[in-house]
C-alpha cells in the first residue's frame, strides 16, 4: 500500500464529519503542504476523533503543534460554507 492510500485509509474515522474534513484536506491541500506540514497532518491522524473535532469546533485548544493546521482546516470549512450559499 502506498503512502497516499495509507493516508486515505487513516482519514476514515468513526465520525462521518471527520472523514469529510480530513479527506477534504488531504485531497485539496496535502500535496501542496511543506514536508513539516505533511508530518503534522500525519501526526494529527494519530489523535482521537473527539479531540480533533473539539479543536475544530473550538471547544478546546489544540496542542501547540496543531494550531496552524486546525486553523487551516477550520478556515477551509468556513470558506466552503460561504461558497455553497
């Protein structure tokens, strides 16, 4: 299994909304990201769904290393809502 296939598999979570958010990031932004940002995304995939969702919904603060990535994902969601209206 190649790296991309493994990432797609790891983006499949127990919460459908998480699948969508993570797969959207992977498809739209992962390839353009720096190597450090790619590593951070892969580390994020090790976190629990509930933690990631709480960070995106701003219920709790993410670990320092995820702040930029979570903000980017949150902004992407906000922008996609604006364009779909």
